[in-house]
C-alpha cells in the first residue's frame, strides 16, 4: 500500500472544477427527480420536501438544514474537508434555485426521472467524495464511518436514504414512494460500486 506522503493531492484548480461539475450534475439530478414529484434522501431531500411544503426557496432551506453537521465535519474530518463541503453546499443551493432560468423540463417519464436523476446525483457525490468534500449532512457521517470503520459510504447512505423515503409513506402515493426508492438505489449504487476504501488515492 502507498504511504500517505506518496498520495497525489489535488490542486486547488482540480478541486474547484470538481466541485462545480459535481454540483451541476447533482442539481440536474434534483431537477429530474423534482419534475416527477419524487423524493430524495439525505439533507437535499429534506430541504426539497420542506421547500415544496412551505414554498421557501430550496437554497436557504438546504443551507440551514446542513448547519448542525458542520461541527462534526470540522471535528472529525478537518477544516480542509469542511471548507470544500461548505463551498459545495453554497454552490448547489445557488445552482438549484437558478436552474429553472436556463432549463425548463417538459414531460419526463417518472421511471427515467428516478433512475437517471438518482444516477446523476450519485455521480456528483462521487466526484465530491474523491476530492475530499461532500454535500454535508449524512454525507459527512457516511465518509467518517468509511474512514473510521470501513463501512461503505454507498451502503450506509442507501440504508439511511431508503429509511427517509419510506418514512414519507404518509405524505406521498405508493407509486411515488416506489420510484423514489428506485432513485435512492440508483444514487447509492453509484457510490457503493465506485467509492471503495483504498481504491482511490487522491485527496
């Protein structure tokens, strides 16, 4: 195994382009899921649900939902990780709120929206994870558990996301619930297959 001093660290430019690209992918995934009225797990899903119910913009709600997790990020993953995560959260909030100005989705098949929306969001998260960043909330806990105990980030998030979506049984139809679970599976399958401890050595 390579020693820590041989790990090729990402440059500031590499981190910046990855965060921008990841947030673009994730916001598009959210748009696809939202076009079919589907749900998502984690803090983005919580913020999306609150935004729909209250009418408040997604961005401010998403930032507020993530604030309690910053302490964990700083304490267990360090300032470098936390600052990049904060940048990703702010950019995703900005991009998601302004996406309708540049993209108007017409009819989207719900099954396609679930699978492709989840996959796009998963690719976005994978980019962030490989650049020592996340979208806050459960992502921070997932990365910590993988680093500390070897628990697959994708497997952990799939379990938690499925629980969050299933808990929405009382507010959505069974069909919407089933497609939302399919979206959560698509998202976390990307992470479970591609984000494994020790496989990717960049930081």
